[in-house]
C-alpha cells in the first residue's frame, strides 16, 4: 500500500494557472478550503501546473484532485478544463521525503509563498493540518531543513517596519481590510511588531488602516503566535531586499 500519492494537475491547454500574486493567494486559500479531508501533506505551484502530496488512498487522492480542479476553475475563472490528473504512488519513506522537497522546489518564489512552507515556519495562518501531518509522517524533516529551501535563507531580527502592511498581507494570504477574526488578529500583531520596531503610532496606523489612538489598544491584544508570524514575514522581506541588492551589485 502506498504511503502517499504525488498528484499533478494542469490545464488542458497547458496554459498558465495564475497570473498575479492576487490569483496565487486565491490558489493557496483554495487549497486550504478543499484539500484538508484528503490528507494534504504539501503543495507547490508552478506557472503551468500544481503539485500535491496526499497521504491517503488512491481513491481519495483522485477525489482531492477533482476537488481542487473544480475550486480553481471557479475561483480563478479559468477557461477550458483540466487534463487528466497525473498520479504517482509514494511507497517508501525515502521516496516520501524526496517527494516532499520536490514539490516544494517547484515553486520558484524565493520565499516559497505558494507552498505550505510559510505555515511550517509559523509565518502564515495554517492551511489545514499540514504542519501536524508533516511532523507525524516526516519526523526527520526539521525546521532548519525548511529554512534551507528559501532562497533568502533564515532572516535575522527585523530591522524596519516600512513593509509592515505587506508582511501582514503575506501572513493572512489574503485581504487585510476585513473584520474577520484572522484579519483583526493580524492587524493587532502587526501593530505590536510596528511599535516594537520603533515606529510611531501614526506610522503604524497609516500602514494598517487604523487610527493612531487605536494602535496601542490593538497592540496590547496581540497573540504571540501571530506576532511571531508578522516578525518572520518582516524579516523575510528585509532579507529579500538585501538579497536583491546583493544580486544587483555583487
């Protein structure tokens, strides 16, 4: 019996699945909404296709592939249908580990935003139970292994808050200007991080669409796990900028 199934889906026209970060965030949210029942272990988005690793039966892997195709068809407004999905059984623990990292490496984004790497690092609200599943089924995959997959590497402490809003958007992987509990919680966490970085209340308020008076109150209510997510995202954005400068001048 297979330990897992590696699944690949692509459009029948071999066209591009997503054309913007907004659409790629919709992809990530679709994965979180529909694939939890199918034992999702990891996923990765390439321009013309997407990879998934399901820890389930072949039948359930097929159902999962169909579910995500339908969801992407609707939420990304894709023209035409999908090709028949590709399935490969994963039969050994070594193959499972290799398959896990292969899927992650198909996403060429330097921060692996279109995989579950941000969840595994505590930098984004979790997509289903992939963190617990990775710990259970891949106990030899450690957090330092995940950091090595990022082009920018593990960042140091954040040094500035000029990209605070961007960090919060990445942590929620969606719109920040809503009244959902997730959006409110991340604005609180971002306010805490902004103040900790020495930003003025008015500067924090301007980035997070808050009033200056509300910033302190929001920061007091911040949850530690969400503060960690924002700090990590700010650090990654800092590191990405430094890496870009190094590539241009080095």
